[in-house]
């Protein structure tokens, strides 16, 4: 059996009496319930492979000394991860408990919000938090390719690689020229998050929780004009600084920059057409993605299937068929039977809700 989780967006934690606009994860208890359900009790003898398919931690929205630096070294990455580990000890313990059974495994693939996991030191810190050891034979990190594949032709992509704005350069994940330490080769979408979205979240906490983004922007021009114009101004300043800063000239040539300017740049774009293209290969039977924060399942001829596991952060959909606030906690489930192909499904976790909860804590 395999469990696929993505886009938990575990942040730096919540302190009573203080709002943290940069941490959208409040489901520690139900994550613990989910993992316990599939690894303990009647499932305690099952062999479970936990597949963490990107953006498990939201390191893009973790500050260091009150700032969001874009020259992210391993030292800074460790400081950010440490805040998340301390901020959500219950969730971290729940993930690590999967490995209590010697038959179970965990595979972690970075997304565009937790690129810091590409640093070897970050992998060691996370492994130590989950297992008590700096390396573990049943905990694997995917660091050298934009996707990975498990048995029976099942591929896992986070999904950001299909958007020029967010795609990582796996040929050059770190920048070294002129730097004392390697720094992350952040895509332009990450720079936008650091310098624009993070800067404005305190004024509009919903800014990164609306999909698709363009109706919010267009509506903002009419109904929230001052803020929308401010956002455009902050974006223009951030873009100009990035283009004029020699530190980023090593990142991407101008021809690659023009590629995403020429492409259709959408926040939370649907990825099903890319999945369909991948599934056209006779060797691929199922594809999992995340990134868009919109859960989805599509079936195709010859038993092929695409699953998007959505997000565990609340999202407001402006699509009319799905209009409203989505708080569903979705995950993928793969079950191997004694014979035949595996059963692939998109699941929604309900768990046991508390009878009451404090609205602001």
C-alpha cells in the first residue's frame, strides 16, 4: 500500500495570541489520525510506502530574523526548517512514526515551496527529526530528477515543472559563481512569492489562497483598486531589482526568461493535459501530481488514471462549478491486490473532528 501526500504547507507554527499569516497548516491532529489509521491497528502488518510529493513544508513563507532572503544558503535553509520542526512537532512525529514498522518506507520529493530539501544538510536534519539518525535506509530524497517512478508504471510529479514560472533547473540547482556558499537557484515564481506575496500577505492574507488568481486580480482593479495597484508596483520593483542584480544573471539567460513571458502564466493552472501526455506512454499507467491545490481525478482508456492530491491548506475557488471555500483533506491511495494492477484512488480524509476549536489561537 502507498499513501501520496502533497501540499501540506507545514509552516513555522502558531503561537497563542499571535496571528501567523505565513503558516496555513492547522491539521496536525488529523494528519496524525490519517497516518495512524494506515500504519497501526488493523493495518499494522501492512507494508506502507509514504510518498511525500512536494510542498510538505512551506519554507518559502518562513522568515529568517523577520526577513525573507532570496540568497538561500544551506545555513539559512536549516534555520527555516528548524522553525517548522519546532512549530509542528506533532505532525513531524506522525510522519516519522510511519517508519516504526521495519517494512515501511518514505520517499520525499521537493516542490517549489520546499526546494531547500535539495541541500544535503537539510536532508540530514529532516532525517534526524523523523528517525533520530542523519541517514536512514528507508527514507529517500529525490534530488536529481523532476519526478520519480514506483512499481507498475506509477509516476509522481509535484507539477511545478510544467510551469515556466515555477520550474526548477535540475541541471543547476545551486548557484556558485561569486558566492561564498552555494545558494538555491530559485525560479522566478519563488522570487515573486518572497518579494511580492510575502510582503503583502499581512494586508491581504487570502492572496495565495484563491484560485484561479486572475479573477481576484481583475476584480481587485475595480473593488480593491489601491491595493491592486500597489501589488503591481511592488511586482514591477521586485522584477526590476531581480533583473538588474548581477547575482541573478547566472540564473537564467534572457531567452529562458522570455519563454515564460511568452507562455500563458496562470497561478494554480490545471495540469491534466500534461498528465494525459505522460500517460500516452505505454509504460506509464498512473500519474500523481499536486501543486495546483485543486484535487482532481481523471480516468482514461486502458485503465490509466491521473490524480491530483490537492492541498491541505484552505483554498477559495472562484470556478463556478466549485465556487466556495475548500477545506477538504485529500490524499492518494495505491493498493496492490494479490493479482492484477494496483488500485489507484483519490481519497478525502475526514478523521475525527474535535467537538470545538478556538477560532483564533
